């Protein structure tokens, strides 16, 4: 059985900044097309494409660090992230249709 390695407490600030920065960058990627003043439908299509490409790149980079298959990791990250984004979009649309938001 493999034992977990205890993290080095002195790395906590660096880890926190890395994770926080990643959330900011990851959250901004889908919003970039809207910043160019495009029609909403067109911005949405571009946002979906850019987001899926970013997820694939993140999955491939993750694979390089973890030593797993690059294509498999890119595909898995794209699929899981894409499904999560799609679910969030549908939930937001349903809530808006209820007049709650």
C-alpha cells in the first residue's frame, strides 16, 4: 500500500497563489470573446470553442507533469470540463427561465 506524502508547510503560500491564479485565468478564458463586443450568439460559440481548446491544452500539460498518456488526459479533461460547463449553462438557463435570476 502506498503512503501519502505530507506536504511541506513552507510551500503553502506558493501553492495558494498557484491555485488561485489558475482559477482566475481559467475563469477568464470563457469570457474573453465577450470582451470584443461581438453579438451574444457569436461570442457564445467562440467561447465554447476557446474553452474546449483550453481544456485540451490543460489536460495535455497535466499529463506531462503526471506522466500519463497526453492524448488520453487531454480528452478526459476536455470531456469532463465540457460536461461541467454545459451543465452549468443549462442550470443557469433554467434558473433564468424561472425568473429567479
